[in-house]
């Protein structure tokens, strides 16, 4: 069966064995399950707190989609993957023998992004790139000086894409660390491109730009990038 996901192996240990994946698709492509016995108790508890039908549907499609992605990348069926939802909202695998696998989920509008890492924690973020009439105010109020200076040299459309690149990189980075967003920290950060031969030992962030989407994935095991998939170091 053809996968519903667009998939990129991101964390490559050798030329033939990926150790992680970035996946994305339209939420509408994921079946909406009728039976919910595949949800863990912690997921059921989180679902019960969602009163909006739209948010419940997004939750179910996203968590079902994560199991489909795990089956695509690592084998098995959706029932083989036990996922626990922490109080922070982060997800972790509780399946026997798979506790070291990191997973992360993000959605924006009608889009879903997933990250899977076989070598530890991972964070992902996806954003639909939409015009922001208040971009100048956002930059003035929240952007780090480095981002403000970079945007000052660019036309409006490129400023917008740069804003999203920094924001996605930051959000995926803090999710990889199991933390929440801190706007003051975002206002201090810098985003530095690193060469393949100079990759840091700590967490790295890889960005992917599509026509209407910006995606970023962060993890300690990212080994290589390319001009189309630059690797960054986030410095706060």
C-alpha cells in the first residue's frame, strides 16, 4: 500500500540506514477512526479534555497518523505502538523495546508533520506560511536582534519566510528538549548555519521549505544536510 506521507530520512548514520524520518501530509488523508481502543489511557484522558469537535478530530487524526508513520518506518501495525502523552503534552513510546525511540507531532491548518528518531528525543514543527500584516510589529516585539537585522536587508516576502524559518527552528528545538515556548528566549536566540564537517555535538535543527509550508526537525543525531535542507545550530 502506498504511504500517505511525504517522507525524508533526516538522520543518516550510513548511506543505507536512516535513523530518523520527517513525514508530513494533509490531515484529511488520515482516516478518522471510529473505534478508539488503540489510544492509551493518557491519550484518552487528553482527548476527554478537548471540547471542540475540530480539535478532537485533529487530535485523533494526528495520533492515528503517528502510528501509521511508525508502522511505515519501523514496521508492525498501529496496535504495536503504545504511545503515552505526558502532562506537558509531549509524547513518548511505551512499547516494549522501543522506549528509546523519540517521536514528535505538529499541525498547522490542514497539515500534519511527524518526526521519528531511533536514537533519542526529537522535536518537529510545521507552519503554513501565511501573510502577516503585523510582521513589522512581530519583529520589533519578539525577534532577536540577529533576525531583525537579517530581515532589514530583505524584501517583505523573504522577511516572512525568514520569520517562519526562525520560529519553526525554535519551536522544534524546545520540543526536542521537552520544554515550552519562551518568547524572551526566542528574542535572544541566533540561528547559525553549520557545515557538514563542523556539525556540533549538541542538538541540531534541519529546515525544509515547501511552497506554502515551513518544517523544522531538531535532534542530536542529525548528521548531514544539503543546500535544500540546511542544518542549523540554535543558540539562545
